[in-house]
C-alpha cells in the first residue's frame, strides 16, 4: 500500500472546474432520467451519480500523450477531457454526429482528443477495456525505447467497476502490466455491486486492492472516492507514481451507486436502509462543503448550477437539431475506404508504404511457405520500425512452427517478444498498440486457441464502423491451423468462416509461398485488421513451394487465381484443398479457382467462370454446415442460377471435429477420390 498523508491537500486543483463538471454530469443524468428516457429518446441510460467526483478529478490529471479506456459509467471522465456536451447527449439519443453517428449505444463512447488525452473506444462487454489500455501503455514504452518518441511521461488509464475485476481481461492486463512494468493506471470504482450481484460473489473479502496487496510489481492506492480531500490526494499520487516511476498502479476508490445499474433497474435487491446509507455517502454535498474553503460559497454554487443547466439545455437543442444520420450511409467505414480515421494505424503515424507491384517477379530457388513468411516479416521489421511481432513462444523458440525463428535474435526483445499465455491479452494489447500508431503482428499458436480472444477480435473489427471512422486498429493476426499429418479437435481446426463473419476483418488464406508473400506484405502495409491464416499442412509442403516473387510484390485482397483452366466445370477452393482439387481435375477440362482471400472474395471471377462452364463444385476443409462454401453457393444461386446445367455441389468435412488418427482424418477430409467422384457426377449430370 502507498503511504498516506491525510493532512496534505492540494490547492493546485481548480475546484471551481471540478464543481462545474460534476454539476454538469448531474444535470445530464437528471435530464436523461426525467425527460429523455420517459420520452423514449434515450434507450440506454447509466447514471454516474456517486462516481462522478472522483472521475472528474482523475480526468483533469490527464494530458496529451495519455489515453483512457473506460466503461459505460465513465461520462464524467469524458466531460473532464472536454467532450462536447451536444455529442455526449446526442450520442445517447442515437443522433447524427457524436461518438458514432447513431451506430452504437451512446454510453459506448470514444473521443479523439488531439492535443489532449484520447478516450479510446470502449467496448460493450464488461472487462474488455483492460487489455487495449494495456496495449496503449506498452506502445508508450515501445515508442520511448525503440522510436525515441515522447512524451516520456505519458500514461494509460483504464476504468472498471469492482465486478469487472472477475473478468479474464482484468487479470490478463494485470499480468502484462506487472511483468513488463508498463505505465498503466488501473482505476477500480468499487460500488459493491455488479448489477444486482453483491461484490462478495465477485471478490473474496470484497476488496480487490487488499487481495492484491502482495502482487509483485504493483503499487496500490486504496481509499474513499466520496471524500474530496482523500480522493484528490489519492488520484494525484497514483497518477504521479505512474508518470515518474513508469510502473503500474491500482487505484481503488469506494463509491456509492446512487441509482440502479441502468435506468430500468429498480434496485429491488437493496433494502431501504442500504439505499439510504448510500445516499448518505453522496460526494456532491461533501464537494460543495469543501469548495467553500476555496471561496466558492452558496451564491457561487447556485450560479454554477444555473450556468450548467443552461449549457446542458443548449446542448440538448444542438443535438436534437442534428437529426438522424442518413440510413443509406450506414454501410460506410466497415473497411478503410479512402477517408483516413482520426486515430490509429500506421498511416496516421506518418507511414508511407514503399513502392509495390502486383506482378510477381520470381527469382531463385523454390522456398517453402515458412521461409517466405519469415522473410517478409524480416523485411518489414527491417524497413518499418513500427512493426512488432509477438505471441506465445515466438522469441528464442521461433514459434511452434518455426516461422519467427531468428527474428528476436536479429531485432531484439522489444520488437519480437514472447507473451503470457492469454489470447485475449495477445489480441487486446495489439488493439491498443495499433491505436497508438504501431503495426502489431500478434500470433495465435493454433486456430482453436483464438476462442478466448473472440471478444477482442470482434471489437477490433467493428471499431472503424462503430466509431464512424474516428478510430481504427489495423493489425495482422497470424493464425496457423488446419490438419498436419494427423488431426485432433484442438490443433487442426480451420473455421475461417467465423472470422469472415466478424465485420471489419480481411481474411487471407494463402495456399502457397508466393501468395503468402504478396498477401502478408500488403497486410503489413495496410490500414485494416487482417486475419492471416497459415495452413499447417502447407507450411513445408512441396507443392506450396514457389520462387521468391520479389521484394516489392503485393497481392491485392479479393483477387483469386485460376490454377487450371477448362470449360466443363468450375471448382472453387482455397488453402490446403487447392492441390487436391488440381489432382482431382486431371483428365477433366476444369477451371480450378484458388480464392486466396475470403474477405473479400473474388465473386466476379467465380461467376464469370460458372457462366461459362455451367457447373460449380466448392471444396473446403471446414465443416459443411455453415461453412464459407454455403455463402458461395448462395451467391451462385442468386446470380447465376439460370446459367447452371447441374446443381451447385460441395465436398467438405462432415460436421465433426478433426479426428486424430491419420486414417480417420483422411477419411473425414475431402480426398482426391471424393473430389474426383463429384466432378464426374456433375460433368455427367
């Protein structure tokens, strides 16, 4: 625990500004609860009463270079950062402009604050804010050490309620920040409840700070968030410690939740005595009494209240005058479409991509896909200091598939580093690093292991869209998967369709070394998050070997390739199924189309081919039901039905996990024989 000096009070704080901001927060809560929610103009409302004073004190400590990642009760912090009142109110009403142009819930906020501290895009999921904030802290550390960029006293702040301390994101962030000694301030607002569940169900002893008192590498400040003197001192000391010591701090302040979890929450689970006791701890009267010591008497206080009421009323009128955004533009900004986001990504950091060509220039001997991927990573690490590679075992071991072998030795531990075993932490920290202008290249060891990171993956993909192009977090998430010699339910999964179903992610599934080079290099120079699927069976497969296609070769997404050409049938496939389809097509006049990317996919090439061959066979390793082949089949049925002379057919895995024994696995996989049999059936239809 940090030492306390209860007699020390800071006169440096602008208490008039603190009072103004707290009263503004209260008036906004009142307006929503008494007018906007009953009128059904606001559908999701979360009161900040009781949390507001400490948040304002904290927000006023932040400056340019800092970033904060909050949660649904963090509006007072945003007010302290300077968010326009009309944006704060209008976003709650889903109106044009504001945080999201009506695309997201108003309490799921963001605030690009150029020249000040950013409010990073929050998530609608509890605990999902912790690891992106930790990533921003790591980016501060990285930029100081590797790029010699300042400010060298910048910090990251993350806010969460006491219930969020039970989530995996909290513990992952704690592990990352303490083992790497990052400038992260974790502020826990402990109101004793997670909606209706009391804190004893979340934290043994109901005090996370006490439980973490012996946690190595963590300094803790713990106290009362309703006492202006104590709260201000603890906030100031916590921030100063992170700024000067460059090490993580937990600040836990107890606060009352004076209203329900949300407006709809009646708090029937609390007794009248408990509610009365909470209101007795309201920080507002204590703030008013404290402000009198700084010549802010009753008359001044009432004057501030009147000014605030007028400002909030004017902001409401401003917000309502904006109306609703045009529905026809709601599909904009899923991907980068030429308009630069305000925060995040290489391009916002001044990066200029080297010249490139989409024409391969083969040179040298054929190399396997492992060598090709490693060589691209080496090249981009060499030419772009903002690229960093990380994941479990990617350092001295070189990755479980040897893709990163030797990279840490060449580029150092700051740029190629191992992580703790937590996929949410791997991807979540990558989000924060990308927001800070780096190009993170996180690795998930096997496809199935990406499941714990699903929330972070989804949040990253939707970020550009849900912030209306204010923020984006481009990265390249490398994920090996698929069968290799044998199968099993844990290491051999493909399930690429899950990533395709996450809006905002591009998905690459190269089948060979040349395509891997072009797609990976383009991804590392791009402005969107990319899922780069590395098929385990193809990493050292002789068929997948190709000559190096050149140091400037970039393959655009959405461009398929015909590996064979014919006029009797179109075979659509990708990944490890491409060589099997080629072998199966021997003796038939067939177009074999390797899609190479699934998001976007080359609809034009597929439809053009089918309209000519009049037959379509789709082959993929993933399960049949809900696989990406079903999407292709649906598009063919919608747009080329009258051109078909036979039904659209699929050869896939059955709806089972990958079997372990090689004979069982081969039976389940699309084999050359099964594919050839289906070709013969369709051609003879």
